[in-house]
C-alpha cells in the first residue's frame, strides 16, 4: 500500500473538453460513495457510475469516496483517469484495459511513408479523438514536452488506453517517450498495447537506443509478443549531432531519425531563425547520417501554426536538403507539408524518363544506360525510382504507370 489515502487525476479547466477530473479517497468502511457532476448526468449518469464502480472493484477497492467532474469523457478516458488515481494509492500490476478496436490491430513496415507526423499531447484526450481524419502518416502521442511534470504519470494510462480505443484511421501509431532514463518506464505502458513506433527524445548516443531496445525486448518476451517496434531517435543537442551516424546505425529497427531544432538551438546558445543558418550544419549532419544508414531523415516542426507561406518555404528548403518529412503541431500544417514534399509534375516526368530508359536498357541487355546524350548512372536511377515511389504513395501516379506509356 502506498503511504497516502487521497489522489486525483484528470483536467478540469474550461477548455478541457472530453475529459474529467476526479479525486479518490480510500476509507476503512462505508462502501463506495461517488459524487458525480456532469451535464449529461440525466442521460448517462447511471453508465458513468457503473464504470466507476467497475474499475474500483477491479482493483479490489470496496470502500472509497470519489468525486467526479465530467466534461464529456469517453469511457476509455474516464477509466484511465480512475486507474491513474488508484495506482497512486495502491501497488498493483493489474491493468483495466478498454477493448481494442479492429482497425488498430495492424503492424507497419520499415519503409512506410512518414512525410507527416502529427504531435498530440499525451494528457489531452480532446485532441486525440478525431486526429485520424486529418490523414497524417503518423500520430504521435507525446509523453514528453507536451505533458507537465506533475501529469506525466497519469498521461501514461491515457496514452495506453488511446492506443486500444481510438481509431487513428490507418495512421502509424507513435509514442514519444520521456528522456532517458525515465522514458524506459513509459515503455511498460505502451509496448504491449498496439504501438508501432517509439520516438527517443534527446538521443545522444547509441547507448540510448540499446537501452530502449533492451527494455522493449524484455517486455515483448514477458508478453509473448513478436510484432516489430520501430525506433525514431530525435537529435536535439550538439552531442547528438556529432554522433548522428552512430545513432542512425545503432540497431536494425531504427527506421528514421529526426532533428529537434528548438532544443538544439538552446543547446548551442542561439535562436531559431526563418533562414535556418544556425541549424544548417546540424540538419546536414542528420540528413547525411540517415542516408548513409539507409533510413528516413525527418526535419523539425515549424512552430508558427498560422504562417502557411512560411511553412511552405520551410518545407521546400527541407526537401532540398534531403529530408523525407517533418513533424506537425497542428492539423492545418499536414496538407502543406504533404503537398510540398511530394514530387512536382516536372520531377515525376523526368523520373519516368530515367526509369523507363533504365528498364528498356536492362531488357535489351545493355550494360550502359543513356538518355538523350547523357549517360545515366546508378545513383541517378535510384533517385528517380525514389521519386516514382513517392509519387505513387502520394496518389499522384498510378502504380501501374508503365502500362500507360
């Protein structure tokens, strides 16, 4: 038994819709007493009270006083909040898990398209509920910077339940854990629960990657799991930049590496600018490390959610440096990033010419490939094929495009 008898969980601010706030006091007698405040009490009061009692009984609590302020919390949210409060008061390995929806029972592949990744605060359920409709390539449930220090523990339960109960509509399910070593404890809450990819913040060496993998392997062995869990280290310091290649090559399940420029700029004692001269070296280091390791290079977020023209300029600069995608902090950024990372008509046209020339030369048994009066070498063909693949994935080109030549 933890040495206290009262705990709370949840948010109760005016803007905290789809959430609840509750306090729980363990008592020695008197049974379960619940005081519920909710605008939907007349319609759903009995259902809410039943859920509260079910979770309490699940953890063996027979005597308690609970006060609940409901702001439209869905069952997976309320159950997570109650469990977070209970686990602050008693020691237990049990988990009260929501039913897993069928749509979330899929694995992702190593080279999946990751142009856009939408960050969602891990302790704010209202922003999670319909995130999939914005069609990002990935959705990041964030346990790190987007969650206050005093809310990190209970955020783990909410993120765990969200991985079960929410339909992310095909988006890759990602979780950004906390910095090492605290982030290792986050893994217990997410590895067995339908996560596809783990982001490792403030990564400064291959040791961080190995620590995460060791914990993942131990959890998977305990639960009898074999599904792949991909890793995306985030470079956010001068040391991380200098060790970028070491980190990119640290493990087979490292499929991408990102750079976080807010923390990087702070680490070297400067400010981010629109031109990005202060981070040019770091971004080039990360891109080159990723290309050398054969993984995806992911650029930092663009922090101004209103300046779409500035975002477009930033995306085009990022693409020119060799990045394969970037993070989003608002759904409105997704389309701008997708549209401008995608190849344009001229790039697709040139890529088709190169790939066609290579295929025809190969079919005719020629060892040398030429297009017009120019010789085409392997790197040019590889780059052209990458453009074709991206155009197909982006829906700009039919996958059977050669049929129509």
